[in-house]
C-alpha cells in the first residue's frame, strides 16, 4: 500500500494534483485554499455562469465580453474560495482540532501558522480584487458587497442553526455579479436566480454537514443537519422544489423577449437539474458517512446541467 503524502488532509481526494505535483513548499497553502478539493470552486463558479448566460438571453446580445466575464469569474472563484476557506480555517482552528475530519487541516496540524494564513488570505483577495477591477463600477460595487457574507459565514454556526443560509448568500453572489457585469445593472431575474442558488446550497450543504453531526454536537457547532435530524429528507425535498421553482421563474422572466424555442431550451435546465437533485435525494443515507462526500460532490454536475441548456438557448 502506497504511503499518503506528508500533510495530506483527511478528506482530500487521493492522488489530487496538489499532493502529487505541486512543489512541496506550496502544498500547505494550497491545502488551506482547498485546491486539493476543487468542488467548492465549482459551486462558487457555476452561479456566475448562470448569471452571464441568462443576462445574455434577456437582452439577446451574447458577445465576446461574456467570455471574459465567465473566465474572470472562474479565476476569481478559485481565488475567493481560497481566501474564504483560509478565513474559515483561521476562525475555526480550535474547532477543527477537535473534529476527526478536519484536524489534519494545515492550521490545526501545524503546517501553517495563523500569521502565514492571514498573509496568504490577503494575497488571494488582492489578486481577485485586481480581476474585479476589470469590470464596471456597478459590478465592482456588487462584488465588494459579497465580502459581508464571506466575513460572517465562519461565525454563523456559533449563533444560528442555519449557517448554510449564510453560505448560500456568499456562494451564489456570483449570479448577481455576472448579471451586472453583462447588463450594467441588476435585474429581477438575477435575484430569482440568486434565491434558487441559496436553496440549492441549503440542499447540498445539509448533505455535507451530516458527515460531522456527532462531532458538531460534542463541540456545540450548529448546522441544518443537526437541526433537521431524521426530517432531513423532507427538508431536502423542500429545498429542491424551491430551487427548481425559483430558477424556472428566473428563466421565464429573462426569456420574455426570446424566441419560443430558446425559452423552451432554457426551461429544460432547471427541470433537468431537479431530476439530478431527486437522484441525490434517493441515495441520501445519513448513516453511511462514506457516501455523503461523493453525493455532495455530484452537485458540480447538477449545477452544470442548466449551463448546457442556457447555452443551447443562446445558440438557437
């Protein structure tokens, strides 16, 4: 049996590029940014793509600039997810040291000092800010506002049973930002898309939080997983319905001036995503901890399903 790389985080995918190929001195910092677990970057990035494509559908004007909106958001998602995770690990370092799944993270395991983590967080945030400056003043203002929720989220599990709401507020902000980057101002369809994303986050992060319910109970950390308990499937079903409904409303509002065929293609997106969430719901078993991470990670594919249909709507 091959030996795990030194410092590997317990819930990282074995053989990931950070542990396998990154220079040894960079690994603790890349692990701090969750670069060895890219699912979070995808979940932050996908709402940006939704917002860009639906904004283009709304005004019927897809253009080359949209490629930079998507690319810039992708790079920004990687950087801001890294900065956010670093901030989360700084604030949670004492909690993480008491939880089996997280005690191997860079700060509690001693790979990175708190001072080093702060410097790394600032560096990532500054580079992301440089990308944000390439967009309009309105977009910059929208992007800066998201920092409120990024700052609050690590503390939410200390004062509310619904910390996943704060994660959703932060993680889906890209839908508002990308819409504004394309259109020059916010629109109601973007707000509907944002609400759909928040409900989706409640769905997938409740599944994720079920991994740590026992440890969270011992150390007093709150979560929707602990709050819902045996009623989790019923709550997941509610979040699924809200996700599909709000995205459908958003698509209809954005596609009022589109051709019937384009609108029909776009409407398939939320419903096809809903079927994927139903598939996840059917396989959700909180007692099988090993199955929860792959189920959570499958939300990358769930979120990309609407992207395919929104892009097809623009192509017809």
